[in-house]
């Protein structure tokens, strides 16, 4: 579909990926009738968060005899990975604090699960770390754009030369009600560009985010549409 089918494009705050209103054919199909788009911010999970989901939180795992043996080997590898990351994480926590608070059942935990799982759970490596936070006047959609030629691979960043927006589509990874996001705290220092999202249930998730994007997130949290990127 073309952007013209959705009416005139209104300038909004959006990632470089979407420059020129190309978000319209991608995002519009996911909007409810009369739902108004306020802005889109691309965010990345902080490196202080475990880089892949624990196997017990992954969906679509096989249970056959052969698959069970593979699963056992993978579980051992998963344990070693967690041990190594645990050491690194303890060091980082001393300097930067925990990247996830509230547990996996919290809003923050579900946020991380949705992002790590990515757009295709059946083929996921559970290590996706980027997501589009799409703010409307009703909710916050967690979305990802994928190439139609290879739907398993999330596509972020600027559109490559010669690439057409029509060759991509958006996938929804999850949804938040606006009231669930309580505040956005910028914690930048010379070591990191950390920004914390605080949720209404007291949970927290850390992101790596530029200050301008963090300010846009806070404005959108309040229902204010920030100025489009220059």
C-alpha cells in the first residue's frame, strides 16, 4: 500500500529509518479506528541486561527424544553463558546498577521478554535487543520492522540505497497502556548512555539511548508529541 492511501502524512518524531513519512504504510495497519499516532522512538536494551532469555522463558521449544538431548546440551551451554554473564553483570551492577528490576512477571520483565523474543518466536535466537516504541493517544506498541525478503531478520537503521519501504513490514511484539510507563530517567555518564524506564508496578528496565530520544520518550509518556527530528 502507498502512504497516500492513509491520507496526508503528518510530521512526527521518528527514527532515521522512517524519514519522510514512510512510517505511514508500516504502522497505520496496526492502528485502531481514529487512533492518533504521536511519535516513534527506537530503543535498545542496555548491555547490563542478560543478552538472551533463559530457556524456561522461551516459547515453541521442542520436546522429542532427539530434541530433548539437544535441549540438554543447550541447557548446559546456557548455564555457562549465564555464569560468564553473571560475573560481568555483578561488576557492571557495582558501577551502573541492575538493568532489570521486578522479575520476569513484572511489566519490565514482560517488556524484555517481548523484545528478546523478536518478530518470529518459532525461529528466534531470543537475543533481539532493539524495538520501536510506537506511542499513540491510547497505548504504546512495541514493534519491529522486518524485510519481506527475509522476515526473520529485524531491520533497523537508515534504509539502504535502493531499498524501498514497500519491501518491509511491521510486526507487533507487545503492547503497553500509557499509564504503565511512569517515568523516564536519563542516567548518562562517561561510561554509558543509560536511560531507565520506570513502570507503575515498581519495575525497571534499562536502555541505551541518546538524550534527545530520551527526552522524546518522556514527552510522549505525558501524551505530548515532541517536535520532529530536524
